[in-house]
């Protein structure tokens, strides 16, 4: 059903976008009607090559590793190193879904983990266990050492940014001062010229008013006396107001706006500190190399003692089991579905390793739908809406009972039905 959905996307693109620009749908269609479906689900991982929506039975391969195996491995690892989580399957499964990822540099990441202190590795995280009072699902946070390290790096970046801005401001200031100096020089020259022109007028006015200096001095003395009297009166009034305010504060029990704001601020700070303390005291699972070491089992089953190849080897073996005319098309149309396909980095790792094992003259394309979990179901819905589906793929009750009376079992009835469809 996933192959039906995959091929229908490409068909729609060619029907409706003949002259349009290339889109994701057009990228899917290569007119081969081939698709190699990789369904990595809860219990198993199946590799199913298909042509025109039908499976090539002889080329189907199965890997006995799925999401359940990964969750059980994570339970054992967490129980051995920290808390006993053997009976908490759903919690561990949620931690796996939130934190696991596929690394394309597994060996180098493991070497880095050996030389870096726990809590300071870039992939270290903490999974806060739910208390089933305020939360029913766990959350993820950074370990305290890594959080402090990132805060220091952020502060250092901010410091460098401030220094850079300060340096730019100083450079701009220097250039502005130079421009102002040039403008000031021009203004000074103009002012000197104006002063020279007004000298004669000023001297003439002094000769006409010989008593002007004496009158100005007398006016200045009168203004100084008025200012001193005003200052004495204001200081006396302020002293009286202070006494009144003190007496009012002693006799009144009402809270002022400023005091209320201070009290509310203190309460907020105490509440914030209480929440931070509760957050630190919550039980947490420290997740480090487990985040990418557990999904690595999909690619290297030998790590847990399984004598078989990984998912990429299964794909190559399955495609090689097809006829020669289909192999290039299968490598060119690899489809990932199932819950494990949602793990970050899964598609990139499959594509990179498949490129190494595929023939050099074959193009390799790996497609990951937006929702790999429901992609096959959407294909089944689309398949069931075809014209004549009920007539071809269903049997009425009378025919069913007649076949039963004739001695045919369920597999025989449906096998005969599907063979007739294939012949048509």
C-alpha cells in the first residue's frame, strides 16, 4: 500500500505539472513503476521490492529488529546504569522517541565520549521522569554542566559582539569629531569676521551709555537678595512637610503603592526559586551515548550478538534478488516507512551507506514521507477508493459459504481470487 501511494504521487505530478517547475512529487516519478519499500516498525524491518504496486515475493527480506528491540535495549542500559526501569516500558519508549538519533560518525562520537567528561558532551541530555500529578509525559533538558558551558559561550559571544559594536561606535565618533572640527573651524572664521564688523558699533554704544555698567551691578545685587530669601523660605517649608510625612507614616497602617510593588516582587522571586528547586530535585535519566548507540543496532545487529547484516545489507540483498532489469530502478526509488523512519538522521544514514554498496553507475535516491507512520495507511485508503475495488477484492457471503461447503479454506479462497486478478 505504501508503494501504491508512492507511485500515485508521481503519477499526479506528471498529469498536473507538465510545464511546471520541479517539485517533490515530480522527483518521485521516473516512469519505472518500481519502488523498494523499507518498513521498519514495531517488531520487524521488512524490505519489499514492488513493481506496479505488487510485491516481488522472491526478493522480500526481513530483519528481526524493530522498535520493541530498541526500547528493551534502552531499558536494560538505563536499569544497569541508573534507575530500575524494567517495568516502565512506556516511559522508556517515550524517552527513546524524544532523544534517540542516528549518527553518521558513530566511531568518532564514541571516541569523543571516552575523552570528554559526562555532562559536557554535546549530545548529553536529561530525561525528566513524569510525576503523573503535574505532567504525564517526560520532558528533556540540558545537564547542568553543559548548560553552564553554553551560557558561558553565549556570554562570550555577547561580549565579543559588544566589543565589536563599541569599536565601531568609537570609529564613527572619531570620524564625526573630525567632521565637527572642520565645521567648527569654518564657524569660528565666520564668527571672527562678524566680531570685527560689530566692534565699532559696540564702542559707540558704550560712549552713548556711560552709566550702563553701574546700573547692571545694582540690578544684580537686588536679584541675589531675592534668591537668598526664596531659598530660606523653601527650606523651612520642606522641613515642615517632612515632619508631617513622618507623623502620617507612624499613625497610618495603609500600604503604599511602592511598598506593594516591592512585596509582589519578593513573592515572585520566591516562587521562581521554589520552582527552580523543584525542577532540580525531580528524578531524571541521564542520556548520553545511549541516544545513538541504541539505534545503531539497526545498522549493526552484531553489536547485540545477532549473526546477520544490518538494514542496508538487507536492502542490497533484496534488490540483488530481483531481475536485472529492475535493479537500477529499485536503487532509484527507495521508500522509508514505519515508526523507526522518524528517528532523526535515519534517512541520511541509509542513503550514505547504500551509496557505498550500490553499483557506481546506479543512482541512489531515498525518500522519506512527511508522516512515515501513516503513509502506508493513506495508500490503503487510496487503493480502496479505486473503481471496481469491491468487485475485484471482495467476496459476497453466498459465494463465501459455497466455497466453504466445497472444502476450501480461507487461504485457498483468497489465493484463487488473487491469482485470477494477477492473470487479468
